[in-house]
């Protein structure tokens, strides 16, 4: 195995573990959800085998991420965006459309233990209201 191959396996294992952690799921749940064999996923996490592209695509689809996020060096991404849940990805999609939402998400990402929960909850409620308003605006009037 080459040094590049070793790094790819290391990155893949780190990234899978990161996505498992943020999505609060087990290897078995991820394997089942992606339609993969548990042994296959475990071999990737233990750095014993290279994935086939079709299987890597299935796992990326399960986590709702692009393939490159499974195989790239996790340290190259911004710390706050290393591993995102599908819900967080949908918020970021909204973020691209609204300067206000973007500003709120930046503040939420900067939050630490000293940030009071009420402030964070108000920010999230505001983002949800913007999303709901956008959905209502795109719905035909007869359904409202």
C-alpha cells in the first residue's frame, strides 16, 4: 500500500467516524441505511480495505454529503463545517440565499458555552420562520 493510499484510508476512516458521531448513528445503522454490508463499512473504518466507488457513493448519499467529504483530509475543511448533518446542510442551502440567515448562522457557529440558550433558540426560530415564509410564498395560493 502506498503512502497516498494509507492517507486516503486514514482520511476515510476519520471522516466516516466524524459523520457517525454528528449523526448519532452506529456503523450498523449507516451500513444498513446505505445498503452496504456492515463488514465492508467496518473494513473502511479499520483501514483494511479500499472502497469501491459505487459503495462510496451510497455512503455519501446516506450522509447527505459529496463524495470528496468522505475521502479528503478533514483538517482541510473549516473547523465548523467538518461534519454536517443533513439538517445543517439544508440550513446552509438557505444561507446562500439570505444575507440575514447567513449572519445568524455565523453567530450560531461561533457560539460557545457562554452563549445563552435563549439567544440561540431565537436565532433558530427566526431562520425557521424565514424558511416557512419562503415555502408559503412558493405554494399555490389555493393551498394556503
